[in-house]
């Protein structure tokens, strides 16, 4: 009987110790998620926030900060922030980051193409294509990446290399520059 009581006490002590460990881990996780949510709430204000105002130790916050910079059309800063977020991200998050980097390159390529900087636009579209290919290797069923990959292919294929011609120079050859595909998509998914 004494042995049973001893085993029962040992079992209850072990069970209470495990419960305390789980409670401690849950509390730590809760505080981490709370910190991430507080930082993301700060980012939701549509203004420029310096990295010093945020706790960038969490990968989610770094990703949200880079996305916020992308929404403000800050190409170089956003690219740098995505690169920093990529260093601490998990494998699943790296795919999302690569997809957003590809979107960033493609958006910038479209902007430059509209401004007439054809060579740089084609180069950025090619970089976007390589990032989309990386994403599609890890997630072949990612339809948004497939769609944007095709958009980047059309952009780099359809733009002429070198000096852009104005409509005054040649109006009859303008159909050669564009493919038979219906219009370039306005936005990215």
C-alpha cells in the first residue's frame, strides 16, 4: 500500500510539473502573439514607420513591415525588408516572401514600362519570373503565382528591347509589339 501511495505521489507530482511547463509555454506563446499583433496594429496606420518603432525580432512583423513598405511603393526599402524577413522565416513563410518579392519586382517593372524605361522593365520582369519559378517549384498548385508568372512572361516578351518608338514614327508596326493576348492585367492577385 505504501508503494502505491509513493507511485501515486510521484505520478501526481510529475503531472503537475508537466502542467506547469505547458502553462508556462502557453503564456510565452500568448505574449509573443500579443507582441506581433500590437506591432501589426501599429503598421496598419497608413504612414511611414521607422524600423526602430517596431519589434522586428518576429518574422511575421518583418514580413508585415516589408508589405507595408511595398504598399507605399517604396521599392528599395521593401526589397531590403523582405530580404531581412527571409533570413528568419520558416520554409512555408519563405515561399510567401519569395512570392511577394516577385510581385514587387513585377509591379515595379510595370511602373517602369508605363514610364518608358523598357530595358530596366524587361530586366525586372525577368527577375520576377525567376522568383515565380522558385515559388512554383515549392508550391506547384499556387494559382496566383502561375497567373503572375504568365503576366511577367508577357511583359518581358511583348516589350521591345532598346529605344522605344513613339506612335509618330511608326503606326503600322505597332501591332507587332503586342501579342494577341487580351490586355495586360491591371492588378496582381
